[in-house]
């Protein structure tokens, strides 16, 4: 039994996806490449740097002094419609 599934595996399995503050930035971008613009528009230009592979959304927001809740709301609205 697999205890941890990546965002991509969950989406591929048809599971309902909700992006959370604990998800790695790179996992979200891997499944939803179009979401890069949402990160950039919020001031998270690190979507292409090595930090995105180990930083969570919450960590990235703290580093850049951004509102995690606002970013998550916009990301989840995007996911819901795609």
C-alpha cells in the first residue's frame, strides 16, 4: 500500500486535488505548468530555481513575505477549473 502519492499521481488517479501550504512548489508546477504564472504574479519567481523542488508553498511565501492564503485560494480556483 502506498502511503504517499505525489500530486501528479493523485490527479492521474482521478482523485479530487486541493493544493495545500505543505505541498512542494515543484509538485504543483509539474502537474499544472500553467500555474507558474500564478506563482510569478504573487511574487514567487523561484518556480524555476532549485528551491522549488524542496520548498513548500508556505516556505516560499514566508521567504518572500507573501500571503499564503491568498496564493492558495487562487491556485485552488485554477485547479478547480482545469
